[in-house]
């Protein structure tokens, strides 16, 4: 019985469902004895078979109504003058492409253009090759002093640092504590010992410049006095100072190395560190970089009486038309922002001890010259003289380690997809649909058990649906 075959040249991969072939031609052929559907041998009449069929490696055999198969040509053999044999093996991926395309399964990997943001554990990282991007925001807020005074009750005052330094307000307090060179000043110090009423004196990394509520300070039986300008603020119980500093993610993304795939959100490839005054350096998840419209908000709440406080880091997300930011707390820490100025050792010995260590004039000059104690970055509350008199700067650092570019391997091994769908619905790019299937078990009608096993091995190991 004669059949018709279409013989051509295929440039496809062995693991591809492609049925296309170029430079094809039709031939009338006969089946050689003992041929099978899997391994047929065709005989055909052709004047010069070697020349006529040179470069041909693929054919389509139609052997009935809507029944056909695609075959690799394993060998072209000249039997005698004008007669050739084509020894073939059926290509199960091309032959059963329709059944494979209609198979619903879990797509493990593919080059689907919509799924390049899933983490890929197979990508190789080069740890010694990296790019650093930084974004720094000033959190400068000035500085102040918190003074605790006890007479009949305990009263706390806040003194704005800028005004104290520039105008000499702290010098006014200094003269009340230590007295001055006048007879009355000396007598007042000897008789009433004003220094015993100063119970606390701390440096604070924030300013009272927005507050103008006046108050007077009284040390024991001494005459009440007010500072020259910028009256102290009376804290009847406690006062919480609040400060927000925003870091737009877009400021950092503008300098980042890659943003178009999962590597910008994968902690193995992208490390995000935030340096916070009074806290130190903390590590954040790289997922905070995923939304260009989002921002990090650092919030400080400081008790102006004790110097204790809290630091929060929020991921603020603006989604669509919602005008409100959705705040997600991603970090929280207790802090000690106040640095105690050691004005006293005991109630009775306070004045003499301080006078021996630092006389009143020197103490006042030191305060006015900005030699102020302050807490260090690790919340120890120690004193130093670095010259930073406020919170300082907040620094966001992103380190991106180099790796295989997704664009270089997406068409050869795909990226994680993890979706259940029909194979024919995978939307590949650049003409490729590379796919890996999780635990495939497709059984096309007409395929032999060996072909079914072969098809499922291709689906699991990776194939091209094209």
C-alpha cells in the first residue's frame, strides 16, 4: 500500500514539540516488511536518493484519516539505482503535541514572562563580586537638656540646646547652682546649697525650639529664676518627643543593579541594611525593595525626662488609588537616647565634688562651646565629644551580589513558575516555551508505554512546547 510522506529539514531540539520543517517535499512511499508505527522503514523511487534527500532529517507520515505521526530520519540508504530506504523513529513529543498541550499540571519552571519574580534556588551567586547602593537621610533635630529639680515636688524642665548655647541659659542655671563672686551668691550657696535640688541633668538629641511655654526654676529656698531667653518647658509628668524620617524606596532603586527579576527581592542576592542612630545596623528583608512607590519610615519616640525611648521601622505601602499608606512594622527596639551629665555624686557632696573636678566657669564654658555628652550609636548611653549633637543620619545600604543574569538562562532552564495550568497556556517569550512539569503523568492515546515514559521524562526534565 502506498502512503504519502512529507520530508524536510528540522532545526529543532530533541526535547521540543515543534512540528515545523523547512525545504520540504512530498513523496509517495511504500512500507518495508516488518515496519512498525514506532520504527517504520519507507522505500521510495528517486533518481539520485543521496543527492535528493541530503540534509533531510524529519518527516510527517499520514497513514489514515486524521492519523499521522512525526518521525526522525535515522538513516537514508540507497538500495539500488533509483530506489532508497528511509529508516525512521517516531518523535513522541511532536506526534502527541496536542495531547501534551491539553495536559493540566503544575508548571514547576518555565520562561513565562509573568513569573520572573519567584525565587530561584538554582541560580549561582558570585560572593566576591557585588555592587553597593546607598541612600542617606538626615535626621538632624538639634539638641536639648532635661533638668530634674526637687523641692517639695519633683519637676522636670526642658531647655532648648541651641538657645542654651547661644544665649547662655545654662550659665544662668550654673550661677544658681554654684553661686557667683558676689557676697549674696556666696552666702546663698553656703546657706541653701542649691545644688542638692538638681536630681538629674541629661543631654537629649532633640530640640524644644517649637515650644515657648515659659517656666521658672527654683532650687530650694533660692529665688526663682527664669532663663534669659527661650524659657524652659515644664514637664509636669512626662513628655514624649516624636520624630519621623522617611526614606523613599525610589531614591534607592534608581541606583540599583538589577530590578527586573527576582534577584532584587531575594535575600541571597540582595542584602539590605539600615543604620539607625541609638540602635546600630539592622538587616531588612530584600522584599522591601519590591515596590517603587513604597518607603521606609523610621520613627523615634523619646521620653524627655528619662531619655529612654523606642525606635520603629515601618514599611509604608501605597497601593493603587488608596491615598493612605499602609504601615507594616518590620523592626522595633528600645533605645537610650539621653546621655546623663554626671553633675552629682550625693546630695551633700555634689557641689564640692563637681567644683573640684570642673569649676563653675569651666563647666559653663564647656556647655556653651558644645562639648556635650551624648549617647553612642549602640544605646550604651556613654559620653563622648564627637561633635554630633543630634540624632545624626540614617543610612540605607543595599549590597547586590552578581550572578547569572536571568535573561541569559531563562530560555534554557527557565525560572520558577509554580502554577497549575494547561501546558499550551504557558506564555513564553522570544518564541520559546521552556517548561518543567512537577510529577507529570500524561498518557496520550496511541502512545506506547515506552513513549509515555519518554514523554513524561521530557516533561519532568525540561522540554520546549513550540
